[in-house]
C-alpha cells in the first residue's frame, strides 16, 4: 500500500472547516467537496480530543460583544489597543441584537457556552446612550483625525473580511470603486484605522449584507435554526451592521476632513437605506455624496491632473458611479439631478481590468442618453408643471439600439441589458401620460405594445442568467421588474380579445409574460419581493385569478417544492459566510476568494446577446 492510500485510509475525522461548521465531510484529499465548492483551504490539522472531564479549572469570562470591547476593561494596554482572541472570536453568551426584520448569520463556535434560548437572543442590546458618540465623555478619541488610539467599539476582523470578500465577488462588478488589496488588508486590523476609514468599511459591510439579503426572510432566528448553524455562534444582523456604520459615521467630522472615504461612506449608506425601502434616508445620503463630489472637484476635468494615473482613474469611476446611481434613482423617485457628463470616462485598455471597465462604460453610455431636461420636467410635476416636455420618443429610440457585450461579466450584462429595457418602459409610461394632455406632440410615436417587447427581452435575460447575477442588484432589480410588470398589465387591460390574440401570435402572450414576471418576483433574493403582493393584485383581473388569492397561497401553485427552491440562494451565501467567519486563517480566505471571484462569474451565455439583438431589431 502506497503512502497516499495509507494516509487516505487513516483520515477518520472531518476537515477543520467541516468540523467547525458541524456538517458532513467526505474527507477527500487534497480537499473535501465542501471546501472545494466554497473555495476554502482544506486542512486536517485539528487534533481529536478525548471526551470527558478536562481536569482543569474553568473561570467564568465576562460577556464580549460582537464588536470589539471598549478600552479600560482591565486588560493590558497592548491588548486594549489591538484586541485579543476573544475580540475576534466572541462567545455566544454575549449575543446582542436589534429588533430586526431579518435574521443574522454570523458566528463562531465556542464549546464553553451553550446556546441561549432564541427568545432572549435579541433582548440584550445596550441602550443607545451607552453607545459612543462624538460628544460622549468616554469617547476613545477627541477628533476625527485621531489615529492608533483605543476605539469605543469596532467590528471584528472576521466580520469585516467576510463582507469584503463577498462584496468583491458579487458587488464590485457593479460598484468598481475600491482597491481590493487595500480593503482586505484594512479588514485585518480595524483598531488601527482612522475613523473615516473604519466608517467606510462598516458602511460597505452593511450595504453588502442588506443588498444581498443575507439575513434571509426569517424575522427572528428560531432555536432550531440556531442549532443548525452550530453551537455557540454569535450572530449579527444587517440592521446591527447599519447601526454600527451610522454610529461610526457620527464620530467623524465630515466637514473639516472631507475626503473620498467620506463620500463613499455616504454612498454605501444610501445603498443600504435604499435596499431597506427607506427612500427619504436614501435620498439624503445620495444628495450628500453628490454634494461631496462637487466639493472635492470631481466634476471638473482639471482636478484629475493633480493625481497620478491610478488615483485619477479610481476617482473617475467614483464620479461616474454617482452619475449612474443619481440618474437611475431620480427617475424612479421623480427627483432632479445635479451631475452632468463633464469629465472623461475611465480608460479601458490601460485599466487593470479592461473587461470590467468596458462593461462599466456601456452602462454610463445608456444613462447619458437621458437628458437633464427630462429630470427637470419630472421633478417639476410632469404635465402639471410649466416646463417644456422632453422628447421621450427620441430618447426611447436611442435606448433601443443594440449593445455588444461579448465577454463582459455576467453580473454586468444583467445590469446593462435589464436597465436598457427598463428605461424604454419608463419612456413609454411617460409618453402614454402625455398622450392625454392637450397639445402634446412628438416627432415619433412609441409603439403601444412596447412594454410587452421589452418585458420579453428582460425575461430572456433573466432566464439565461444565474440567480446570483440577478440577486446581486438588490432591491433595484425588484423595482425594475415591478415597473415593467405594471406596464405590461396596463397594456393587457387595454387590449381586446383580437388584439391580445394578434400580439400573442406575433410576439408573446402578455399573460404568459406576467406569469413569468410574477414568478421571478416571488423568489428573487431567496424570498418573495415586497412588491410582489402589489403586482399580484394588479394582475388578478388580467390573469383571471380568484379574488381570494394571496401571496401565501400563490407560491404552492408554482410547485410544491417552491419553499425549498426559494431558500437555496440564501442558504448557499449563509453557508459561505459562516465558513468565512469561522476560519482561523483569514488571510487564506482573502487570497482564495480574490483568486476565485472571477472564476465563479462566467460571461453570460452567448445566446443572450443574439436574443437581445433580435428584440432590439423588432423596434
């Protein structure tokens, strides 16, 4: 028997990762199947311990918050500054929580403590007056420019790095505004970061957690679910991360020390509140980020001559991301826009990732076709205002031109193609509202059945894309699908039987299209969208549904296995998170994830581009 077979036969224990996660391991070499699927380094270094008394005295430990403890806890100064193992691996007995609509997913096993009752898990949060603020007498530092001082409370490296890795894998292709290597290095020592840098990291974690809906759809974690995640896990929800990000932001003087990190903090807070459907908060932080861009001079081309090429390109991407975000959000909320196409776009051939840069520029080009007068007219009340009506048909004509996206990352392709079709549906909606106004005229007429055409194109995109590529866009994708579903329902309600039959023969049956959109909204991001009940109500008459049908009895009609299917995506992400948070060698995790991120995001199937060109050629 050779050495390899002898070693394989001697493996009678699970690998280190599977042991910590308490899941079944196939004990494969050189890596088990679970570690290969999650891109984790697989090792068998844990030593099996004999069960029974340990013959040693265990002294009770003081509860440790999931955030790093305050200074002045009786530890030596060097431990208070850089933290200890207990700060990085908090115990379950110290679990704190908020009244969150979602369930937390992070934790580290500790066999010294048993799992508390699930009903008490979210009842131990300290009152708000105990949380440090810029005016607190026990604040760890006096100004926003202080460095290397003990801080009030900070997220552990495990939680920071887990969120950073997932951001780089799923959200960086649509928000390419960070330096991945520096971001991962900063996650290892949060205590040494400046207040602005830490607030930026905390807001990025909150935005990632909530946009990807990592908490699932369970309001409060049940004891059975806690048990399934492993004993002694310390949990943290998305709203707790948001609370920490807001607290960290308040300890920064953003007026006196305004920089790019402050701008990005406002941007990620906007993304977080937007995904929570708190639109007033979201608009406040988006306006704040836009104002900071003007203060920093990002809207002037001459400003970029002051930086080197790498810094200039990074700040160009930040400006254009704000440009895209402001125009998309303002169109949904009927708000004005401030940014204009006043600087050069990021380079493609000279960039570190030309494919990603090419996809990003294609998205910029789409939003550049929306004129500023369109937003002025919308924010002034549309037809009720005094401003001249924008040429919506001309804008729609420019938007329907095909886009070549060969080789572009799948997440970017979904964003570009769905956004292109959604904007056409929005132009159709505006043109239909104008058709009833006296004296309204346009240089061309938008086809009345346009929402059916763009809806079919969108469903072909979603049908050929992975669930992860669709879910990565958060609540924005849900809102776009809802807008298009509403427009398709309006068209269907206005058509007679002959028109419906003719449209079904030439393009697609609008009722089948509505079923597809409803089905997508019923399982997006692992659970039914908050917009699903509203769209279902609007479609009842069109689809001939019983008036008593609700969200609860809708899902079984799509298949008895629907509940399991809806939870698949969330379960996979939660499993990865748990493995990342439990792994001892966080450097290995960051290296594996950064290398494997692109491997898990293949380009979208070739037939999607051909389908999109066909759909665009129709009109």
